[in-house]
């Protein structure tokens, strides 16, 4: 069960009302939620409303802070910050190239999956061929390992 302040529960309830009305398109259910008491809403959503005897807007949470664990990365001082920068720039270039390749693959898949321009329905065989082409584009067939074939020949 979550524990939230009264203000947090009120905010969630208001968001729920807007969501049900605007996204789900169910104004009757939105009205039901809006008319529900805050306590009933919290109970139904399995939320405990935090009591705040000291006043103030935020619930008081007392935690015993664990001993701070030092971060080994923080301790390492980079002697040459330019070296780290150039490595990061090289990695960015690699990721951009990979991203471009993936975008090209997505474009190919979109072209393969597109409906016929003449608006006709595709036949079953056409759809199967289209799906196989998409699969080949996304996951090209793996080349068989020559050593596996040699092993299989010896066992026959």
C-alpha cells in the first residue's frame, strides 16, 4: 500500500477524472470518480493518506541514512580529459551510424509492409511472401557454420 499526502491523493484523483473523461471518453465514470470521497478513492486505489500532525505541506519521512558508499568513478581523476572526450565522440559517431542503419531497415520494412497502391486486398500467398521479405530484412538468414556441416557429414 502506498502512502501519499492528502494533496497528492487529490491530485491523482483529479488526473484520474480528466483521464477517464478525455482519454477513455466515459463522462459517467468520470463523474462517479469526481463525486467519490477522497478517503473512498484512496481506499479503492489502495493508497494510505499520510497524516501530517506537524502541519506543513509535505509528509515527514524519517530515514536513517546509510553510510555513503564512495563511487570509484568519482575517485578516478582523469589525467587527460580530452582523451575521454574523444572516446565519447567516437562512440557517438558509432551510435549515429548504427542508428542510421536501423532507420534504413525500418524504412525498408515500412516499404515492404505498405498496402498496395491500387487499394486491392492482397492474397494469402502475397502476404506470406511480404512477411518473409520483412523477416529477411529484419533478421537476415545466418550463415551456417562450415564446421557444423562437416560434423554432420561424418555422422551420416
